[in-house]
């Protein structure tokens, strides 16, 4: 088997007297969707915040590709190709799809934007990711939630992103939107990217993931291949009924 | 075509208002459309136009600059003092513009690095500049400049006044910068979502400072025109002009929330406001009504542009 692209090992993180992580380890591979599941407060968000450099762990190591970090900043994480997809924090609603896609990586000559080339590139990129946006000159604020998620992802791909983390990506989305986002997530993995998804929705987890990582009380208590397990089994692990 | 209409519907509305205003006034006064009067309108508009172009950038970025009127007075005074002290006119102009830019830079620095609200920073800057002007000049005007200097305010290139050429040039350059360059793009993006721009690795502070500096420079150029035209640096020159510039910018379709705006709209709005002013004078209606009218137009215009936005967000 190929080596894990992300190896977070033995992470500890306290918030005052709350031990959010107590020696959590997680591995994520290229070309696969890893679902992280667990009850509220299990430490899922804390774990991915550490991997994407938003929080620094009290102890533990993060391996990304060939590099080892004992702590990350968001900038270092982005340079290493790791980013969390936050659609609402990442996009400028009044700006068009192209400007959003190329934010920080504009194609320009002597400070002048090469709008035509950017538009063509944007259309190509969106098409390669199967993100359907008919008109890239419209403001992002006019798009659906699923399309917005797509634009946020496409920008990260364009920046050379390798690892995409989604924390409850479909919370508060309708069925069509949700399906669009799930398709996108699957697509990213099929393109060879590393994808990590946090979700509470079991059917969704079983629909898109290749592996499931179950967290409980700040630890990863089990890693499973999705095809080798069942919803009942995973739910019993989450609640502690399985006795692990 | 559909996209053109969607993006420019408000600007087209402004063009419509402009045309209707011109038609009504030309019927009401036969003198209105004479070349002399048109030139007069453009010449009067020049100062506001230059000022409003700078203001458009600042408002697009979601900030405000209340100090531009005071910068007119301050930079005019600097240029006047230097001219009177025997400094060559063009050098005096250059130094005055540099001072104006430096004031803009300071505004930008205080807003971005010290994280003070731009309303407060520029309000304070306005007060400080006015105070300094009064202290330095004893509230007396400085006058008597060289021909080269006054040429910039009241000279003509062929049949048109220098300020008209200058202001149209600045509007064109401003439009190109806002809509065609990385700087303009970042200006708008920081206005719509500063955090996102920051996260994408854009040096938001640097761009904020650049935008305020541009606005300061525009105010300095307006100061040059005012001073050169009057052949006198008046301590109170430019007082209240910031409000005209803000009104023209907002009427032009720039969003007070930032992230949306266009220079063409600002130019048309500026013309509408100045044409109204001129028309009321021609019809010998008291200029006080003009202020009432400006205020009313502004409210209606913003209401229309906001209701467009509401419609869109309901879909
Ligand atoms: N910034 C914080 N300050 C204090 N406690 C926190 C903070 N973030 C998370 N916690 C606590 O850490 C634990 C794990 O939180 P979190 O990682 O958000 O869980 P999950 O995402 O699995 O629901 C919870 O008990 C939570 O209250
Ligand atoms: Mg969480």
C-alpha cells in the first residue's frame, strides 16, 4: 500500500481543563475520501484545525508529504497544500467567479489583469472538476451553496492544494446542493487529491467515503474501510455501545 | 447583451437621468446648451470629478475619507506658500501633491496598521489639517502666483480649459486602474471580504495604504485646480467638498459596503449634480434648493440601487 500523505501522530490539545485531544492519530491517503465521525465534542474539529494550522497542538507531530511539523501556521499549511474549505469565509460575494478563483494568483502583465485568459482558464478548471457554473462573469453572491463550495475548492486546486478538508460541508444545504458537493468531494479524490470530510450524516458518510475514522473522547478509537463495516457498527462505536 | 444589462443597468439609469435633466434644462433655458455654458459646467465639475474618482476607490474598499476637502485646502496652501517663497511653480506643485499623497498615506497607515476606523481617522485628519492651515496662515489667503501656476487652473488647451482635460484624464486613468488592474481588483475584493483576501495571502494593509494614498493624491490635484483657478490659496478652500464627493460616488452606484463600484458611474453622477447646480442658477432659483435637491436625489438613487440588490438576493 502507498504511504499516507498526511500522518498526524499522537496529538494532544487542552483547552484549559478540557482535553480536546488525547493522543489522536490519523492517516490520510491520496485518492481517497477519509470521513471523520464522532459525537459532538469528540475532538473532530480540533483535529482538523491542527492539521490545517489554525491551532497548534500541545504535543504530537504532523507529517505532510515528506515534511514533518510539530506545529503549523495556516500559511505553512497552505504552502504544504493543506487547506480547509470554508465557502463563506473564502469568497467575495460582489466579485465574479473568475476573480474569486484567481484571488491571490491573478494572471497579470505589468499589473494589468489578463481577463480573457483568466476567464478561459477558470472555465477550463471548473470543467475539469465538473463544477457547473454557466457564467463565470457573474458575482459569486448569485450562486448556489454548492457552486460556491465549488469555487472555493477550485481556487485551492489552482493554488496547488493537495489536501482538502471539509468540516460539515453540507450542513444547512438542500438536497440538490448537497449532491453537488458530494459529487465534487468524490471527484477530488478520484483526481488523486487527499480529501478529509467531517460529517454527522451516516448515509452520506457511507456514500462518499473510502475509509472512516471514528473519534471518541479526544482519541481515534477505530479506523475502518467503509466497505468492511456497516452503519450500525459505526454508530455503536460513536456512542460507545461497542465498548471500545 | 443580457450580462451587459445586468451589470450596467444602474449606470444606464444614470445616463437616462442625465439625458432627461439635459433635455428639461435646455427647454427651460436656451442658454443652457451653448458651448460656453457646457464648458463652464465641465470646468466646474472638474474639481468634484477628480475628488470623486479618489473617493470611489476608498468607498469601493469599504472605507471612507472625510479629509479630502481639508487636503484641498492644505495642499493648496503648501503650493501657495512655496510659490510665494520663490520656489519654481512646477516644483511647488509637485511638492504639494507629494504632501497630499503623504496625508493619504498616513490615513491609510492609521486605518490598516493601527486598526482605527477610517471615519474617525479621516475626521480627525480633517480637523487637524484645518487647524494647521489656520495657524500657519493666520486665516489669511496667500495670493499672487506665476502664470505657469495659474495656467493649470484657468488656462486653455485649444478651446477647452486645462482642468477639464486634467479631470477627464484622471477619470480615465482611475477607470483603468479600478477595472483592469490587480490593484483595482484587490481594492474591490478587500471591500467585499477583507478576511478572505487576507487568507488568500494578499497584503491587505499595503493595498489599503495605496488606495488612501491615491485618494490623497486626487485631493491634492483638486487642491491644485482650486488654488490655481482662484490665483489664491484660501484657508477654507475645499470645505465641505468631501460630502459632494461622497454623494457623487454613492449616486454613481458605488456601494457604501464596499466591493462594488465603477468610475463611469461616478463621472456621470458628478455631471448630473453639477448640471443641476448650473441649471438652477440659470433659472435663478436659489442655490439653497440645490442642496435640498442633491440630498433627495441621493436618497432615491440609493433606494433604487439597494432595491435591485434586494430583488436579486431573494431569488
Ligand atoms: N477554543 C476552544 N476553547 C475551549 N474549549 C474548546 C475549544 N474548542 C473546542 N473545545 C472543546 O474541545 C472539545 C472538542 O471540541 P471539537 O473538536 O469542536 O469537537 P467536535 O468537532 O468533534 O464536535 C469540546 O469539549 C469543546 O467544547
Ligand atoms: Mg465540530
